């Protein structure tokens, strides 16, 4: 009895410390992770020392140590700049529209795909719709520029087949540019985002559908009362985690498609930082804008994880 009690005590102590007696963490696993850790450290953590430029009038010839300290000068100028408010509005329009559309369309598509009974056809459709996710925006940008040009195939169809009086300037008109950016992003990503909901559908207990069939429920009623309620938790998780991307409007996409004629409707924070910092040499101001965006994104990410844990029980840490 005494030996059993001592054994239980040792087992309890091991559980508290999270280690089993005699267990050693294999050094090979740490070695496998080391390259990724080094990459993150070099490219993500070391550059963070550059945020000091946001509080200086940075001159490359003087360096960080000798550039004059100006405090919050660039942040004050940023908030007094009407154009900064304009691009912030553009960023929110793009990001929020993409978040909403990339929730609704994949959710609906997953429900439709779930009703397909031919597995070969189902897998073929799923493969076709998520293939665009693996194409870069450099490639897709060139394709869209050719397709949506005033003499491109899309405008030729609209004018010659559908009788449109004049071609649409998709990438040169501010309103059409916004529509093009939003829907081209949805077209590229909705197939890949559908996988999340299909995975959740695969986890639904088949006994629920069998019981519903016994009770005489149609496929529509099964979808309304079993499928959709089962997907609501993962939908909440995806929606709340997407809050952290409210200020990320996809630099790659906008940069490859926009032009000076639609800066007022198409410019976003990231493209503005690129032009101000790398093209105009306003390193301190560009750093201040980027730091402001990063701080807001950090706050939104923390809030989104709190909401995901509160309403869907989801947590990483």
C-alpha cells in the first residue's frame, strides 16, 4: 500500500512538471526546428530594431546612432495628413470586403459540394477551385491585366456578345478597380478556404443524419438543422481570427494591379509605405506608418483570439 501511494505521488509530480520519469527530449527534434527558428529570428526579429527610425529624422549617412531624435513628429504628421486617412479607408474597404466574401462564399460552396454524391466529380471540382491559390499575384496580375484590358477578351465579350456600348476600364476606373480587387481575391482564395469547412463537415457524426432520415427529414432540413449548426463554431473561429487582417489588404495583389490614375481609390497602407520609404526615401515617415499599422494589427489579433476562445472554445496557447 505504501509503495502504491509513493508511486502515485511520483506520477502526480511527473504530471505537474509535464515530464515522464526518465524521459529526455530528443535533441534531433530541436535540430530540425533550428533552421526555421534562425530564419524567423533573422528576418522577423532582427529588423524590429529598425522601428527606432519612426522616432528619428533618419539619414542613412548618419545611421541609427547619430540621426536626430524627433519624438512623435512623424506620427503627428501622419494623423494630420488627409491622404493617409484616405488610404486607411481604402485599406479597410478592401480588407473588410475580402474577409466577408471569403467567409460567405467558401461556406456556401462547401455546403453545395457536400451534397455531391459522385466522389470523383467532387474531388475534381475541389481540385480545380483551389488551384488558383497556388499561383502568385505576379502571374495572376499579368493575366488579369491582359484579360481586363479595354481590348481584352472580357471587354470584347461584353461589347460584341452582350451589346455593351463601350468597354469597361476595369483597372483604370476607381470604382471598377475596387470591385476587381475584391472579386479577383475571392476567386483566387475561396477554393482553398473551402477546405476548412469541408474538414469540419467530415467531423459531423453520421448518426445525426441517419436519425434525421429515420424521422423523415429531407436533405434541406438536414442541412438547416444539422450541417449549418455544426459549422457555426468553425465559422466563428475563422471570422474572429480574420479580424487580425483588417489592415492587411494584400500588398502583392494591389501592387501588381494598381496605377497612379487610381491612387485615390486603390492605394492602401502597404503600397503607400513602399512608395514613401523605398521610392521617395522618407524612411522615418514610412516606418511610423508601418509601426502604427503593426500596433493596430497586434491589438486586433489579441482581441480576435479572445473572441475565438470565448465564443468557440478555440485557443492556441
